[in-house]
C-alpha cells in the first residue's frame, strides 16, 4: 500500500477492534437475518437462475436476492445504473457496516484506507464484453464495460458513493482474499499506518466461474457435505461482508460498540500443488499457529473454529489433519463447523463472511452447525457440530480460508477485551 514513510505512522503496536459489520449472503441482507439463518443451520441453496446451467453437471448455487435499491449514497442515477451485481453487494454490506460503526465520514480528517478481497470481481461485465465482441451483438457500451470490468472500479465507485478519500488496496488471492484483506487492514492499524480501515471481501456468481469449477469436477452434483465420507465437491455462492476496523483506544474514547478484537492473523503459502493442498495440511497448520501465537492463545482457549470446509475430498482431509495437529490434546473438545453447506463457497468473499459469522456466534452464544451428514470422515478427531448448539462462553474464535495456488490465511477474534 502506497503510504509515505512519514504518513500517520505512530510508534508502538495498537490493539485493533471491529466496530461495524455489514453482510449480505444467500441467507439475507444484514446482521439479523444472517445470524438467524446461520444459528438455525438453514440451507439457502437453490437452482441457478442467474444464467443457463443446462450444459453443466451441477445445477444449484447460493444466490442472493438483492434489494431493489442501493443504500443512500452520493452517486447520481446514471452512476447507480452502472453498478453491477458484485458492486451492489459491496454497497449494501458497506452501508450497514458504516451505519453500525457510527463513523461520521464527513468529520474524518485523515485518509480512510479501503482494503477489499475478491476473486472474480466484475467478471460478469467481462462476459458481457465478450458476448458483444464475438457474438455479433451491438457493441454499444463496450467502452464502459472495459472500464467497469476492472476490479478497482468497484472500489472507486464505493469511495465516490460514500465520500471516502484514502488509498485503495485490492487483494485477489483466490479463496483467501477476504481473510487476507482483513488481515492486511489489521496490520495497517496495529502498526500505526492508519487509524481506521474499511475492509472486507466480496464475490458474485457468474457463468464463467461456475462453468470453470464444473469443468474441474469440483462442484457437488448432490449437495455440499463438508467432512462427510461420501462428499463429492463444493457448491458456489455469492456474498459480501465489510468491517469497520479501528484502534481500540479510539473506539473506547468515542464510546463505540465493539464487536470483537482482531487478536491474530496468520498466512502461509503451500508449495505442494497448484490446486491441491498438502495432504497433511502443512501450510494450513503454519497459518493457524502464526495466528494463535500472535493472539497469545493456546488452542484450548479457542471456543469455535469456522473451518474452510469446502466439501471437496482433498481440502477437508488436509484441513482436518491441520486442525488435529494444531489442537493437539484438546482436539476432542474443539467445536468445529463449516458454514459453506448452507450458502455455498463465496470464493473471495468467503473469508470475510465467515469472519462475520464468527462474530455473530461469539455475540449470540451459539455455534453454527455444518450440514448434517450420515458418515463422518475419520479425520474429524474434533467435535464437528451438525445441529444447532448454544455455547455461551466463546471467548475466542478462529476462521480458516484456503485457496488455489497454496494460499492459506487464519484470523482469530476474541471478546472480553477490557
């Protein structure tokens, strides 16, 4: 990120907290709807209606029902008309996060950095450009499609719409993108490069990505069942979650509601294979260890783990090994679940949405269940939660995000920060 060396950096480390959260997923729009859905273990998967999947083996996904209008912004009607599906998700999640945070953007004097993680970005606009270019359709609007297709355009639209002035960072690191964006924001604030950061992740469904995963035989043709013996793949979904991240001292000074403290962040690269994780989850283990060391927490102090848990044969076995090795003697009492069975894999948005789910679980005192399965993979030495469960004392939670190319990221959140 392009900060000047003498920008707003201050000496010493700062504690970092989350004071605003916005979310939109197939479960619904907003914290309340999503908390209710994840707590009950609802399934929001349905037949794909956004594009033709008649030639695909998989037929279902986690689609969002977007509201008719965007939150109030500075954009004019013409600009609003140009906002694509992914951008609309981003605006809706950001609107809720800013409202909850109490940030008065017009009174913030210093630059407000924005850090977003995405995998597909505005891929649908790229599809539209391709169709117009090669299928003989009208080329009207092609210049605008080229401009809007660029991933930074969505972030710039966001900044213009909400009146945000600050450096923008886009992280595209496969399925770890959203977690990496939050981790990067955490580093900026904790090291004194910024007083606050707006960060999160998002991705929207599009035919190119869906067909790509389908061609790899990575999509389930039944239903996603993370950690089941007979699991046959993942399901895709879409969504966004944004976080208002700031220094603990500033949040306390202004009397803000604190959702959680970001206590630890770990990242590691697995050089085993382009698309396959190391069978024993070596890099995933490193990522989890880094996060827990930074947080100053032992595994037995983490009450809940939101696993990456895609439902693919290779991911779940590798992650299961990593969790077992990380938790050690406390593994049998460790509550673990995957929420991808209910909304699908959100790709670049997964790490951010699953971070929000961790905060919901900690605040509400419950663990979101995985999809119920008949036969559990023997790798699960941990307590895989398959039914709604109340668990009032979740002082800390951990979420894993792993992606193609060997990207591994882990975040740890905690309550009881006073």
